[in-house]
C-alpha cells in the first residue's frame, strides 16, 4: 500500500500515513494536500501533531553516467523510487592543449549530473524524515595482472568516479552518508529478489531504481557471520519489507543550444529573439500547461503560438496562446510516471 508523506505545521517531516487517513484529515480540515517539485502528493498538518516521533527512513542512490536510480525505504514500506535521466551530451573530443583545471574543480558536465541527484534528494528530505543515505561508490580497478575484465591502466577513469567525494560531501549536509560497492548492492538486490534490467535506458524500476531500493535496505539488513554446531558462514540479519511504490522518471528540460545563423540580420536590420528561457507571450520554457492537444511542457514559441511537448520531448503541436492555460511554472524538472 502506498504511503502519503506528512509534514507538521512548521514544515518538519513526520512519518508517512495511509491514503485513507490523509483523505480524512483533509476532509476534516486537519491537513492541507500539496504537491512538491517531484510531483509527490503530501499533506501538511494545520494543528500540532499528537506525536512527532519518527523511525529510520533511508535513501539509496545508484549513480550513473547517463542514468541514475534513487529509492526511499522504511523498514515496512517502499515509499518512492525514481529513474533519473541525467543531462549528459557527448561532445566532440578535443585533445587537451593545457591543464584546464589546475585547482581540481569538477567538470561542468559531471557536476550537472550530480546536482540533479542532489536536487532530488534535497526535495525528498523536505517531506520524509530521512536519517541515512546510502551511496554506491565506484572503486577503480588498476591491477592489470589480475586478469579481471574491468581492470584499467589507471590513466583514465569513468566520469561516474569523478566527483564522488564532492557528491558525498554535499549529501552529508542532508543526512548521514554510507557508501557501498557495486558487488554489495548486487548481492542484496538478489537476496531481496528485485529484478534487474540489462537495458540501462529503460524507463522502469528494473533499470536503476531497484538498485536504489537495495542500497536503502542496507539501513535495515547486514551481512554478518554465523556459527552453529552444524555449519558456519555469513547470512543476512535484520528485517525489511519491500513493497510496491510510486515510480517516476525525472529529467531536466532541454536546453536551447547556440545557433550562429540566428545572429545574421534579416530584412530591416532586425534579428529574431536569441536564446533565453522566456517566450514573448509570458510563458517560460518548461512551464506545465494545458492545451487542446493535452497536458505538456512549453518548449518554444512563434509570433502567435506556443510549442507544447510531452515528457519525452516530442512536440504535441504549435497551439495558439489563447487556447493554453498555465498549470505550474517551470521548476527545472520534468516528471513523468
């Protein structure tokens, strides 16, 4: 059963509740229903709660180069999971001519990926009483004599490895951070019988989100040694219950790249609007709107029309401004279910 996040009158996250109880609170005027930037429905109490005690709730993060997975888990319920499409575009390679970053700064493309993960986690900590964050740490394998297929020379590292310490440092401002290696995540995922898809681009829980749930479950399970009269070894100790939970796909709105031909003057010495996120009609790119073609996001404009696209960037149509109604201003995220 899905659980509804609850926050107190002054904005402090409390334990999630049943949907039926949340509906009753709203009907009786004891709470107000709201949506956050991740399109998660939650309720805010209008009076002081009878009890503000909380139990451990953990977030698991499976970072990637193109896609990441995040899961939220308590001991009895899986609360939420998401598949992140990271803002990474492969650019033409240019051989370095000098040291671009002598100060060890994070590359902008990698930083943008990690910042999207941080944005999602930050929004989650506002509605769930998060106590711990489990982050999958990627360790470089530079032992070429091992015969392992993944061993590298050490001269180049995956973009996921770069910036891990910076990400953990930022996450530690939100909750206590723990790291786990990929093989540990894999072992626990198999123990929990969570499925794994080989297609990383697949918009489903099996691609990355289940790894996030498995990581979060480390809060409640541990792989410990045992010894008795008949045998000895290691086994999972603790208790956690993985349940069905809301699933979302989240990404950034597309960015308009520079187009040099737009800098050329047209007849009359005028140039069309160049760049920017606003339109000439008062809407912004990324605004959620309602149109005759359906609900979508503003993706561009013409002199009298707005381009409306779905969550995958496919244009629904160019529609007259008079037929479009604003639902929500752009918050820098596109969420689909």
